[in-house]
C-alpha cells in the first residue's frame, strides 16, 4: 500500500506557469481552503465552481484556468490537505520509536490528532462528505490521506495489544472508529452544543474529547 514517506506521485493539477509564489501563493492556498469548506459542507455534487469563485472574489474563468474542472479543484484540495497533515502523520509515525509506554504512545497520538482537528474543524467535515464518494475520488482520498495516517497509527495499537496494555480487538476497526468518532465530535460541535455546554469552552472540550477517546483503549 502507498506510504506518504515515499512521496507518491501527486495528481496532475492544471496551473499556468507553475505554482504561484509569494502573496499569490497565500491567496492560492486561501482559495483552496475556501473550496475545502464548501466541499465539506455541501459535498462534491452540491458544490459549484462558480459559487467558490464568488465567495473567493475571483473570476470563475481564473479557477478553470488553474484547475481545469471542478474535479481538478477537488483533487487540489485533497493535495493541500495531504501537505497540511504530513507533519501530523510523521509525528504519529515517530511515536513508534519513542520511549513512552505503548499506552502513552496512543495517548500522545490522540493528542496530536485532536489538536489538528481543533485547528481546522473543516478537516473532519471534508472527510465525512468525501468518504461518501465512489470510484477515483474515493481512491484518491484513501491513497493520499487515509492510508498514510492509518499506517502511522495502527502499529501503535498493535504494539499496545501485543504488550497486553489494551484489550485485543481488530486494530483497523479500532482506528477507523476512533478517527470517525473524534472527527464527528469536533467538526460537528455546533450540533453537540445543543446538548452540552462543553463546546463553548474549547480547552475543557478538547480535554474531554481526549479523555473519552483514550478511555476507549482499555
């Protein structure tokens, strides 16, 4: 399976005269983040390039010039996410060689994951909508984002299970349920806030999410 550390070939994205630099790059990245938010909240089929262009304050023809199509834009968003999550994946992978106990490694990995979701709740939303895709887009999401993180986190679960520190379960099911449960709680905290006051206190909310998630691995 692909490993992010091997830098697999990235999907081609149509851009004139290469990647923008300087202030143009800042605007380019902001445009992709805006597109991510709309894809996250409305899904691929419910999103129009014209709407993204309008919210970004650019001509739709310019977006077509850079990305070629809505699918090209979506792929560029996935690539941006891959770059954004690369430090998280690498830090999680390095935990396999840390001096922490097997259970503490899991806790440290959860802290890293939760911190990233709190920095940008649209990450979890994007995953929730994007995983309903089929075919090439789903395959790209799995290859560029899901597999690299899975290959960093699952070995921590395997090591803790083999050391007798957590109850033996299928590590992939544990990982998948953990990722989705945490992502939903953080990304859709506006829904949770209808029932709990914790989302109004980010520090307390983050700590509660960590404690509950870590408590699952007993």
